[in-house]
């Protein structure tokens, strides 16, 4: 048997290990904890009330839940996640569903039931996040398909993507697109000429999304139906909006992570509602609802005649609902038959509305952040594949240490770019950041091939307003010798460094002391990043109690978060607290240098990093960074900043 077969078998096994670890973590965090603990961890809203109840597609009840207490408590709920309504009436009863919409204090939960259970009237209600079996099931199905594929298009794509067979290209003509630069045009040309697979390698700020959208528009000139997908709802939403704005007939399967008119208009639900046959569907549903209401009038008085009458009403309601289902299937098929582009998440590609469809080309954005088994879900329905991403930025999240160690974190994107280097084009002009901010990452990750576009090359804060000093795009503030030691929080395995956080925020306040944000039409956007949750919590508390920073945060001009929360984003000013400061030179997961690449490259005009050089320099990456900082005269000792000392 081939090496590829064993490799895929190994991935399949690692996925099982990951699933089990994920399940165990969920059990520990959720099932074995009190409601108060689950709320604190962000897994639960309690209490909630049912604000609205309606019939969704497929005749299943959709309920709007509103939380009535702790309305500002942070949480992990998001669209597409599975959750369950529960009652605190002493019995472990729950109603499972999928979150299809979320506002600040309201959740829209689509259930899999046609009626709400009686227990919703007893006790107080809450909603819990539940373990997502479905995603693992779809990944498992896709892995099996790939392993079993023999003499099919999927078998060919498998062998090419994993490097067993050579990728093939045509010599088809492509006229350069004036909207794109040289390397972007080269990437689109590669996609046009690829028979099997092509890769857009997009370092930070190089216009990967722009290039991808233009490649899709170019592909639509010769192909009828495409699938555009990504691991996150956010990326899918962005691509859907951009394609819709280009006039593409696009349908978004699944639920957008944010609400915008363009997005909502292109969801499958909205398209169904805009269809000419929807009026009939609505009428049938309305009549069915009426029969259902009549049936339940008899709920409290159960004579023989009433029971028979109720049965008739229920049967008629079911008959009409079946008829409505048929009309809905007809509308859905009609829409999907004529659509140019379908967009969804990787797991969403297995949605029952589209799982039977084959695509001329599947585009996978953020492919370097996706688990390999998830990528095979859309690829198993493809004739050709285009991957876009950057394997030098954040990898996929793997919860099992064992699965990570044995290679589950290695993506299909990485495997393909290593084994088929000819299929990839790296975008080389970046439009985000000052060249000093770019250059260290450029040397470490991109072989020095990136160029800063002239529009950003020397743009620092002085270009925004003359009150800011020029020529200081980067500062490293060294706390070595200050006694700012980290504190470990054993129960959360996190670290904090309050003294370093205070120093950093004081430096930010000093920078902004003459800044009048209300005078600017486009005020500065500021990001504060720390790699550890405990440090984030401390920083958020400080921001809350510092009037200027609190105000900036309220106006959404300042955000505080982990590296992951800033992925794909940019800010005019970025501050990074490195946290780790100890005698042993231990830096924990700061040694994941891809995370640092992401953190540093979020900044456009100003990057300030605060850390202990003595601790950090034990690692070669940070030793090189300190050397780079010296070459551009960006080094400052915390001792110099007497006005900043806490």
C-alpha cells in the first residue's frame, strides 16, 4: 500500500484522538460544573426567556431566547454552534438546536423539533453550548471517501495534493488585470492555467482576498458553478459580500456571523423568501399552523370526540407541512441550479441542501488555518482546487497535545506547498505597514521577498498628525532588570505580568496625551495584544478604570485581545505585552513564532513591544529580533521612561 494511504490513515486516527480530547474537555468544563461556573466560562446563559417562537424551514421550531440577567457577561456563543435549551426544574431535560442568529442579549436557536416540549413552562430556562459531534462526523465521512477513492477524480486530486503525482497546467492565455499588481496577476494566471490545483500564498497585507475575488471572477468566465469556502464564518461572510458587490449570483449556505444587508440578502433563507413560489409556501405553512393551533386547543379536555378531532387536525397539519416541504425543496433546487457561486464553511459544504452538488472549482480561503480532514469535505465534491492562505501565520487549533505532536496540526496547505512548490505563487507587495514593521517578519518568514508599497513604505504616525514624532514606527521597551516578574495562575495555566501591563498602558497614555480623537474624521484604531488570557483580563480591567482608554474602547477605537482575536485584522497602532519574565528563560508558547508573526504584522503605523530581553533572548527568534531592533535604533530601556514607570 502507498505511503499516502498510511499518511491518511494516520490523520484519520489523530482525528479520533482529537475528537475524544475535545469531548473530554467539554465534559469537564460543562457537564461537571454548576450553572454559575458555566456562565463564568462563557458556555451558558441563565436565566433566559422565550421572547419569540416561529416555524423555520423544514417545519422546525425556531425560538428567540433573551437573557434577563448578567447581560454584559462575556460568552462563547456564535452562529453555527450547537446549543441546548434546558430547564432548571430538577430534571436533566434539554432541547438541542443550532444557533442561527445572535445579538447582544438574544440568541436565535433552530431546534430539530416541530413542537416545543411541555417542560419549557416549568422552572427557569437557560441555554448551554453543546459538544459539536456533527463537524467530526462530516470530517470522518470525508476521510473515508478520500481513503476509498479509486480511479475517480477525487483519487487523482488526493494523489496530486499529497505529492504522489505531478500537478498539470495548460498554457492558456491570461491578460493581466489592471486592478492587480505583478505577483497578484501571476497568482491569477497560475489559477487560470491549473488543471488540478493552485495556491495563493498571501503574507500579511498583500491583498490575498482581493486576488482571490479576482481569480473567482476570472474563473466564472469559463466555469458554471463554483464553491467558495473557508474554515471560519467570518472569512466566508467577507468573500460573500465582496462577490455580491461584484454582481456575482452568490448564495451563502449556513448562517452569517454578522448581520449586514448584503449578507442577509444572499443567504439561502432570504433567497427562498424572494422566490416567486414563496407566496404559495407561506400560505400552506400558515394553514398548517392554523390546524396545529386548533389541535392544541384540546390540550386540557380529553373526551373521545375531542381526541378524534385533534387527531384529524394534526394529520391535516402534517399533510400540509409535507406539502410545504416539497415546495421548499423545489425552490431550493431551482435557486441552486442557477447560482454561480455557493459560499459556506468547510463543514457547511456537507449541508443537506448542497451535499449532492459537484463543483467545477472549489476555492478554500484560510486553508493554512484549517484541519486537513475539514478541507477534504469540499474537495470531495470538486473537479479542481484552489487554496489560499499563509502557513507562516496562525495554524489550526488542535486541542489534543498528542494529536498535535503526531502531526494533526500540519495542514493540507503546508503539505501541498512543500510537495508541489510549482503550484504556489507568493504575493510580494504589502499595502499595510511601514517597512520597519514589515522587515523583521520579511527576513524570518518570507526570504526577504516582500516589498512595502510606496503608499505605506514610510508612513508612520507623523503622517497622521504632526503632533506625533516621526521615524518611530517600532519601539521595543525592555523591562530587563526592573523586577517585573510574571505571576503564574496554576488553575488556568496562564501567566500575567501586572507591572509590565501598567508600564505599557502608561506608555500608550503618554503617546496619546495630546491626541484629540474627536477632531479626526477617521480616528486612530489601536490594538492591545497579549498572548495570555490572564494578562488580557488584567489589561481589560485597567482599561475599564482609565477614563481616556475606556472612552476609546467604548467608541471601538481601542480593542484588547489575544493574538488569535486579531488574525486577519489590522490597526494603526499595536501594543504587545510579552508577559514572560523569569530567571530560567522560559517563554512557554511564545516559542510558537508564527503567533508572533501575526501579532507584529497587525500594525500599520506604530508597533510597541514591551518585554524582558533577558528572558526572551534565550530563544533564537527573539535574539534575532533584539538584533534587528538595534539596527533600526528602536531599543529603549524601561529605565529611560521614568514618566511611564508604575
